[in-house]
């Protein structure tokens, strides 16, 4: 748990119940959690200096969807190194289909799998090259 205490996670999902559930689970494990209600909110937080170790990203959101967020992250060298785990109910995508995503978790999220993926993906060696 001590290693995770220094890790910042940004949860981007338009469903407040999902943000709250994922955030509660991660905080319990010692992560610092930030939340954004849509892709625009997430990019604004990054623009204003948030530097998360990992982004948990929903695909289907209003204002700015997850696909657009992935595209925006790729365009900025300082953002493209942030690992992204897609969290989606859409079963049609794998991490390889989503440029910039290191993994895909399906909703409803299995919390044990979430923690395993976050621990692996939030490590410095996990950043996409």
C-alpha cells in the first residue's frame, strides 16, 4: 500500500456513481484520486497542472468523449506518457484498438481486477512509448 500512496489517479466518467465507487476503492488502497465528469473537464484539469500517474477513462460521455480524449493526449508530449486504462461497457474494443490505452476494463468493473490493472499500469515502467 505504501507504494500506491504516492500515485495520483484521474477517473474520467460521466456517471457519478461509477466515479464514486472507483474512487472509494482506490482511496482505500492509498491512491490519491481526482475525478472529471467528462473529457473536457479532464483535459482542463491536465491543462491546469494535474499530472496523474494513470487515467481511468470512459469512452461514451457527453461534451468530449473518451475517443477524443485519447486523441488529445497523443498530441501533447507531456500528456502522451500518461498511461490510460479505458473503463467501458462497450465490449467492442481491446486496448490495441484504442491508441494510447494500455488496458481495457469492462463495466461493471471487478474491483480486484481494477486494483491489479491500476497497480501495474500506474508504475513508471507502464507509460506508453
